[in-house]
C-alpha cells in the first residue's frame, strides 16, 4: 500500500520478515524504537481486542508484551475448556 502512495500508520507485523527471532523481545523493542512511541502491541490471534496493549515508552515494553501474551494464552485456554 505504501508503494501505491496510500497513507499508512507505521507498524510491524511478523509476516514482514523471515527472521526466526521476530518474537524475541529485544528485536521487538528495536522495531518499536524505529516506529516511535507510543506503540500498540496486538496478539496476532487475539480476538475482540484481547491482547491489545498500549506501550507509552521503552521501559514498559517488556511488561506490556508479557501481559499481551498472557491474555492471549488465557483466552485460548478458556476457549478450549468451553
């Protein structure tokens, strides 16, 4: 879309690279640094806003990432038990 001149919000998605370390927190922090804060972390398979976290600065990135992963994990666990 960017190549077509469509205005887009800066972001990053795991599908944009073949690097096996894309879920490594250090890698993700560097990507967030490139985009600029605040950033939104969204669990890829989270539904209905589950796993969405606003990160205001670098210092809170890892904590918000872990929280998003926990919510996603809890959501999938409860779906399996229903």
